[in-house]
């Protein structure tokens, strides 16, 4: 795993401590595609009481998020909030905006 993958692993690992129980009503799986390199594909599974973060791709995710590792890290750090202008040119792509908003709420982003 390269440096980008290592930094991303640390960022994602930190999400566990920020998880807010009770935001997610039922088990929801997120696939994060944050680049093409090693360590840039992740699965986040949220339940009403727990958060699980694993490297790799899940077969049938409820929500897919595709963006750069840099933008995702900035989102987690609180230095960037996605807006409509980010979706139009494809800086960030998802199959479910509402579930993406729930992901943000579940971690206080």
C-alpha cells in the first residue's frame, strides 16, 4: 500500500471514533471509490449502533461514492463540503444523494 493508501486508511479508521449511533435506521452499506490505486477502495457498513470500515469493494452497496482521495480527506477534515457545483462536473458522484447525506450526518461531517 502506497502513501496515499496509508493516509486514507488512517482517515477512514478515524471515522469509527466519530460515528454517531442512532442516525442510521437500518443496515446501510457504502462503497467508497477514492481512486484507482492500492488502498483506495473501501466499504463502510453502518447500523443503528455500529460502524465497520473494511478495505475493498462490496458486491451490492446501498450507496456508491466516487471522488478523489484528496477531496474525501478534506471532507472528513471539515475543510470541504460538497455542493451542487461539485456534482455537475463529476468531482463527486453517487447513486443516492439522500444516503450520502446520511453518511455525513452519521459522522458529523
